[in-house]
C-alpha cells in the first residue's frame, strides 16, 4: 500500500463513537487508513473490512460498520464536491 497521506476534510464526530472508543482508535485514524488503501488502488474496496480486521483487530461486524461509515462520508463529500471520491 502507498504511504501517500491525504487530508480528509470535515471528518464528522458522527455516530458509532463507542465503536471507535472501545477499539482504542480514532475515526480519523481508521478513515485515513481506508483513504490510503483506496488511493493505492491495490485492492477492491469491498475487501477493506477484512483489512480493517487485520490492521485494527476489530470484529467482523465492527469492520463492516467502520467501512459503511467511511463509505457514507465519501459519498457525502462527493456530493459536496469537496474531495475526490
């Protein structure tokens, strides 16, 4: 995966804060990982929940919720025209 780091604008506090808290990580950290994975183009993003489980040691359910949160964020950003989605 590429080491390129991009800034994710307007990362919301959003819902599922407890999901990130109990896993001792931040929404920004998880979403930055997903964004770097997306930009690398090395995998189909549908594989990203598996990568989240490997990287952050979260459950299957948690990894899918984290990915869904990120996906909704990217869709909202694309609608606003703020970031390349």
